């Protein structure tokens, strides 16, 4: 029996999968097998809603799940209808029986459950139960405020992870005519630092949790920009402060309509709103790692680029534009009208 080893996948698929993403990707494929997605679509095309009903997939997960399989090269998508690819047919139907599909996928699930206790097993030398109950995760805010070490590790990880993105954003976003930037949920301050370096007259303020602001202040100080970049402890879900002619949301998770409305209210007339994230392609099938991340963390948004453009316009912003910044990173900007018609 020929197995779908990684070298069988298209090169562009493999290029989007790192070693940690591969763990999630493989789990999605196992789920597709357990639900018999490929066999259901073996000889027909089906709409997403019909697939959801047939396989009992909840609508909040249905589309990102199917679109992730598209991104992996296992499904075709056209006009919201899905069918299996030749690749999927060859390796997940022709090369294996229904018994293999059911039993092997079940064993894979058991293996994933066992891996949840791997560190304990390595430390104790004793095998723990294969099935581990999921523990409810502490809310992000509570965990960041309670555990200073966790807050530092998480924030500084993102500081180093986003430095290349920050430099690319500074080259793409011209703020030479703006004075003061509010970096909402600005975390480590990496974006504000890059933008301040690029625009010598720009001042900025990082709005985030108090523990995060302390860490950001250290990064800002080491960058030699403490006189131009400040921090403001606060909650981005509440009303935003005024006095800024640029409000930026960069990688803040799901950017809700309320957040955009808050930005609109706080901005001065003629002010600029900036949204930066790895937004999904308009057909919802890329980038792959953003799709699979949805299954391990609900904090990642699933907004498409066109959806974000429409969201900004619906809140009153004008001259809304979407631009590719760097790899899968996109920049969406909009301007608050200089004068509003009442």
C-alpha cells in the first residue's frame, strides 16, 4: 500500500508547513478520514452546507476545515462546491480500504491523546492514560496578568517573530504626514519601533495590558526611542483614547466591528486606521497555517481581505485599500472623512 508521505505533496504545500504546523495538519487529515470526507466526495461535488449536514460538522468549523483541506491539495473548491483531488483519491481511497480508514484513523487519535502527556512520561518514566481530559485554558488576560514569566516569554517571542514583518510594514506604510500613532494591542512594541525609526517625526503609544506594557517599555528603551514611544495600560475592548491621527491594529486576533467603530470615534477627522494581519485569501483557502491554527486557538480571526475592506467601509472609513506587505501579511487602511455629513 502506497502511503501519502510528505514527498508526495505539492512543494508549495510543504513550503507552508513547519514542524509544529505539521502536527496540526496531520490531525486535520485524520479528522477528514474519520469523518470520511474523501469517501463522501468520491464521485460527486457538494456544497459546504450539504457536507456539513451529511458529516455533522458544525458551521463554525465547517468552512475553515474544508478550506484547509483545499489548501493541502486534498480538495478542489469552485463556487462553494467541493470535490476530491486526484491526489486524495489515489492515497485516501484507492490505496486503502474502508477498514484501514476507520481503524488507522482511530489509532491516530489515540496517539495524539497520548502525546498530551509526553513530557510527564519523559520525566516520570511511567505511561499515563492514553486519553487525557482537556483542561480549560485560563483566559488570555488572566494568564498574562497572573504569570509574569509567561507574559514575558509570550511577548518577547512575538517581538522576535514579527521583526521582519515590522521592517516590511515600515517600508510599505507611509506615515510621514502623520504625528501620533496609537498601537492598539501593540504587545512588544515591535511595530511601533519600526514605524518610528522609518518616520523620524512620528510619536507612538502602545496600548496593552499592564504587564505587557512593562515589557514593551524595555524593548522601546533598548531601541533608544523612549522619548517618542510611550505605553498605556488598558483594554482594547473598551473605548479608545483620543488625540491620535493614526490608530493601528496589528495581529490582534478577531478585529470586530465594535473595535473598528471605537477607532472611528476616537480618530480625529482625516485620521488613518491601519489593520495588519495575515488575512485569509478571498476564497478562504490560504494561508494554510492560519487556517489550521483555528483548530487550536479561537483567538485567530478568519477574516478575508475583501471582508476586512468591507468592514472598514461599513464603519464609515473612506479610501479603503488593501496591500500585500510581506509574504502572507496584508495591510488594510482607511481614512476618516475630514468632514462628516449629518
